[in-house]
């Protein structure tokens, strides 16, 4: 038997950039399905976030507003848990395959062909093929162009992300809009912090000194309350471009897309992983029904059911992104209007409640 997966394992994507916010429904899915409860013991429960603008923080109190919380637990940890559960349950996982081909998804001889890490070519025949292969999905391309609509928008900005060895600067996440652009103060642990600031997608991250990065972050959160970021050594800095994308439909023949293969969201709403888990919840119910009763009704409804949630999350992520970021060509009207929107949202219990409900995942789990 192979050793249990550790974070340093080559089989795990070394991608520490992924957002680390899990909705309560995602946490429930991981724990109820028996993956494990590490998210509860190792993750951090957050009962709110701060929206910061005009140099002041406005707390969105999730517990008070909707009686829910989210958990800060990075995606790479979720991957470790899922991979370990698969191994524990005797699943057959092949790492490092290449030259993947997805064939005949509308026939009863659907199959994939891959070359394994040791060079062996194999063909796997499948009744149902789940394409959960990420934003660069190969499976998605098996949906012919005349059947598929690719909905997407690009944004004229990206995130400059850092990981730093420092104590937390705040107990909860701070989403800040400033005249210099957006900044997000997030955390990883008591000793490692994650922060981002809006930048040009063409920015060269390596050309920034630590001091310049800290000064840039600091001026975006500056305010009369004297909020001061706790600085430390920066051990990772990189530019993360993003876009909004939806593939419609998410099903073609025996192929079912799930997660980033079917849609990507900008990171501002922290919805990416949560949407992937929500797809899996819907797909599981449909597969369970199909294999236990022979009825394909839920499978037939999969794409429409999944897309309903996807479009709501697309709207939320787009809204959060546009409300908190500043386009470099924004007029004074646009800049002031966005502040008016933030004041309207934070100044009304209904506004805060809408944001809290969408951020924590909403009732439809
Ligand atoms: C993160 O901690 O990486 C993070 C948190 C919240 C977001 C995006 C990223 O909205």
C-alpha cells in the first residue's frame, strides 16, 4: 500500500493559491459523505467578513444575519482529504496520465484513452463519464461546438497574491475597496497569511520588492481606525488572472461536466470549490437514482439543476468583483457610484443579509 498522502507528495497539485473558504453546505458534504472531519478540526470557522471602504470597516455578521458560518480551509487540503478517502475506499486512481482522449460520448461505447505515467496506453469503457478535469478541461471539448455555448467575460485586472510569514492582521477576512484598487486580507494559519491586491494582468510579480508590496497593500487598507498590516517575510508572490466562464450544457450524452471543467468564477466571492462540490452533490443524487432504480430523470435534469446554482454564483462573484474593484479608466461618477453601492449594502440589514446568504451558500443545499 502507498503511504498516505502528505502535502509534500508529488501527486498533490502544489497550488496554494486556491481560495480557502468553504460554505457550510460544502463542509456538511465533506463530513456527511465520510470524507473526514479534518475541515472541522484543522479549518477555522469564520462568522463574518469585513467590507472596507472610505477607510472604515463594516462587518457582515453571518451568524446574526443568516445563522451560518464559513470555514477557512485551503483547497489543497480538501484535495489531500479527497485523495486519502479515495485510497482508503479502494478507489483506483492513476496519477500522471497524459495524451487523454475522450471518445464516443453519445454512443453506448463511450471511452477514454490515456497513456499512463509508465508509458502504457489504456482504454477505459464507461457507462457514465464525469469530466471533473478543471478549467483546461479535455472532456469539455468532447461537447461539439454546435451544441455548446461558451459564456465568458474577461476582466481588465488580476490579483497580485502573496503568502507571508506573519501573524494575522485581522481575525476575519477584509475585502477592501480603496482609491488605489481592491485588496483582500486573508489568512492561512497563526503564522502564515494570504493577501491579494488588484493589479494589471500584465504585471510582472517578480519585479516587486517586499517593501513595495507591503506599502501597496497598506495604502489600500489605510483608514482613520489606524488598521496596520503585520508585515513579515514574503515567500510567494504571483499574478493570478481570472475570468467568468460557463459551459452550457454541462451534459452531453454520457458525459457530465463538474466543477471548473464546466464553469469558473472570479475569486472575489470564494465560490469556485463550493460550486464544484455543489455539482457533485447534484450528480451523486442523479447517479444514485439511476443505478438503483434505472431512472435517468435526474441525470436528464443534471445540467439545468447544476446551472441554476452556477448562474446565481456567477452573479454573486461578478457583483462582488465589480463592487470592490476599480477599473483604471473609471470615471469619477463610476468611482463614487460604487461607494454608494457599498454604503447601501452595508447600511441596510437586508443588504447585509443578501450578501451574507450568498457568501455562506444560501438555503438550497
Ligand atoms: C484565500 O484565502 O485565498 C481567499 C479567500 C477569500 C476569497 C478569495 C481567496 O474570496
